[in-house]
């Protein structure tokens, strides 16, 4: 979770699952599960990238 937060911070507060995998070396399932848990807890919102439509997790405290 900490690695994903740092990755989101480096990316302006927005992170896709693929970016999370690249940044952390974790599997797609691990990253997606962690981001979904963070969303369920209210830490992030879910949106879509205007460039490519990818699901993006938005860390409002970092934007």
C-alpha cells in the first residue's frame, strides 16, 4: 500500500493498475485488490483516464 501511495504521488495523485504493477513489481491481482480495498475504505476514488479510458484510482490528497 505504501509503495502504491508513493507511486501515485510521483504521478500527480492518479494511478492505474498497470502503473501500480510497473512501480511496485506486484502482480496485477495484488495491485487491483489493494486499490479496490483503498477505494472501499474511502481513501481513493475511481475514474477513467481521458486519454485512453483506463480505470484510474485518484488519490485526492495527492492531487
